[in-house]
């Protein structure tokens, strides 16, 4: 079985797949008479294809533990999809390049509990993978239907810690 | 000095001002082969006026304590603005009806650390008010400028606990 190991989630490594939503290294400036720092423009929300509208949701996710075998990838042809954890626990991000309409070899990243991601439109990714315990995530994606493409891998890929 | 006291934040009480972002009582259904529950369509993100685009930010907010005197309200003519706390601490939401282009008497709500809000476009609200300790919030609003109107109150209004 093919085995992959998570790398730390960094803007540079994740750039081909979307945005890392993280205060670290972000453009920041004071607002509200200095009471608040705004870490600005952390993700490009791209939901307007097919006359879409942005929607906010919360996903409550049952955790997995490593090693974990992934068997399916998905993508959203009409919209980006942003995830941010609402508890400070690490979580797993798994993405793949597109190879002629199907996902290539998956890449895994270990996000900290202070990092979110925004998958670009049409970027192959695994469904949400919480770790340690049930975790809520705030989601920004697209209202409306017909925005999901799934691909079952011929052989599962194992993520090891 | 006029004194107001925070009420619990509920969908019904907050409806004239926008959405409460809360799993409690939300439309929910399983996704990802049952591994995740999606609490769906929690807020109406309305950022497209003036050819806007949605933007994701993080606000890091210095806390206040009660009693706290508010002296200024603001609103965003081109977009809704959603706030969700990234730590499970209560926070304050202060809004007002519009009265001929200026804010009426402020209303205060005490949000739990599991509740966000989405201020409707053009709804008068106070800048972010964290409680207890420095708190990060995830924000969904509008990229671009010229989307802020501020109003200084003739007399401050005191929020008491």
C-alpha cells in the first residue's frame, strides 16, 4: 500500500491548492481605535460560478487517528471551500493535483489548531479529517447544489504519523 | 447616563439585525459517510453590492469588561459582516435600529463562545467587543474599501452586566 506522511502546513507548500488561513505572517493592521488587529484578506473566496452565493456552515467532525487509509477524494467545481477549526486541535489536510480529471498521488499536511485552509475551486481534497476528538469547523463555501465531484481511489493510500 | 443590560443572544431577538451563527436549532444533516454533521446555511453573506467579493479575515481583539461605555456605532453599506469566536469565551454584541440615518438606542446581547453573528448590510453595530481575554474571531466580510460609516453618539451609553 502506498504510504504518505503529513508535512507541516505552510503557505508555500499549500499554494498550488489554495490559501492557508493563519495569522502567522499575514498582512495585519490595527482597527477599532487600536482595540483590534485585523489579519487581512486571508483567503480568496470564489463561489460565484453558476450564480452562487457564499454560505457559512459549521461542520462537526468525528476524529480519525493515524494510520488512516484514504479511499476517496472530492472536489467542488463551482466554489472554493474554507475550513477553520473552532477548537485548538491539530487536523489533517489531504489534497492532490489533478491528472486529466482525476486526483494524482495525495499529499498530506498537518494543520495546527490555529490554521485553516481554503481549497481552491476544483482542487481535489479529502473530506474533513479531525484528530483527537470531535471538532467543530467554521466553513465558508457555496449555497446551492450540484457542486460535488467524488473519485474513489483504485487502491487506498495510507497516511502514517 | 443611559444604561443597558445584555440579553441572551437568540435567533428570534437578533433577527432584525442579522443571523445568529449557532449549531443549536440549526438545520443539520450527515455528510462524508456519516463522519461529519453539516449545520447548514447559518448566515446570509451579502457582499456583492458594488461588485464586492467575500473576504476572510481574523480579528484579534483586546477584551473589555463591564460596565463599559460605548460612544460610537458603525455600519457597512456594501456588505454583511460575520464574526465567529475562535475560543469558547462569551462576547458582547451591540446593535441598534436605524433612525433616519443614525443609530437608535443600542441593544446589547451576550453571545456564548459557541455563537457567532452576521450583521446584515447597513445594520448599526458596535465594533467587536471581546470579554475576559484577548480573543481571535474569524470574519467573513467584503474585500475592498469605502464600506464603513461611523456615528459618534451624542452621549455615551453604559452597558452593565
